[in-house]
C-alpha cells in the first residue's frame, strides 16, 4: 500500500511538471500570436530551461528576431539546430540573424555533415542497431566456434561476423556521440563585446574582446565558469552569465 502511494505521488508530480512545461510553451505561442514578443521571449526562456527542445529554441529565436535582438536570435536558432541539425528554417534564420550582425561574415553550420547525419538518425535508432548487431555477432560467433555445425553454416557465419562487427562498432560510437551531444555545452556567444576574460576561474583578468558574431567553442565548465576557445585558438575562462551557451 505504501509503495502504491509513493508511486502515485511521483506520477502526480511528473504529470503536473509536464503540464507546467507544456503550459509555458503554449503561453509563449499565444504571446507570439498577439505579437507580444517580450512575453513570448520570457515564456520560451523558462520552457527551455526546464526542457530544452528544438521547438522551444526555434520560437525563442523568432521572438528575439522580432525585437531585432540579432545575437540572441542567432544563438537560439543555432541552439535549435542542436536538436534538429538539418532543419532548413532554423538554418535560414541563423544565416539571416548572422547577416544582420555582420553582413560580410558568411555563416557556417556549427556541426559537420557527418555529425548531422549521426544526430538526424537519432540515439534510439543507433541503440536498436547496436542491439541487433550485437545479437548477430554473438550468434555468428557461436556457429563459428561450435563443432556440431557443418561447413556451410560456419562459412555463412564467417561471412556475417565481420560486417556485423563493423556495424556494432559504428553504432556504439554513434550512440555515445548522440548521447553526449545533448548533455554537454558545445558552443557559445558573448552577450557583450566587453566580456571579462580570465586565464583561470577567479584568476587573472586579461585584456581582449569577443565580437558578437564570433562562435566560441566551449571546452569545459566549472560551476559558474566556462572555458572557451576562439576561432584563432585563444583560450579563456568566462563567467556563464556573460555567455549564451548551447
């Protein structure tokens, strides 16, 4: 009885939490429909803080663009591409936002084609491939090592074990890549060009600036700090509050 009550309690909490997140997203859409872009921005920001998603970031980028907040629009659309890297609308919006900031800068996709393919296939599909190929490798290996099977079965097993082993290795690698992709910060944009730069967390501050249109690579984060690398390979520590990360 006690176990049932605990299960029921957590189920109610989970449902309430899901409804609250859905409510924030719906409020954001309603604000967009009435052209209240500032409110829409606030609702979508709260929504992605709880559950990051393509839809949340994409609509947030739209709200920023309508307010001509181009750096934030660029960041939000690239963050949307983290969850759907081949979405043509988010790609177009990112290009457009980038051009509003620096007309001479040619925008490039944050992820390589191979990365986009891996992410588009999805971690669920990679997991299924990993499971099937591991079973086939196990079966093929069993027939190869079994003395009861005839030469024809052993020959077939020998032909199958290598390709299925290759599929297994690829699927394991891609599955881990897809999982890690969503759990880590990859890139960042500076909110202000006069961002304070440090050699280490709480360490010596150094002179320098980070142009608004410069995509920074995030290496690691420590509590309130993120270590970034600039396109010209300079490495700094920056406070999280000074960056837009995804």
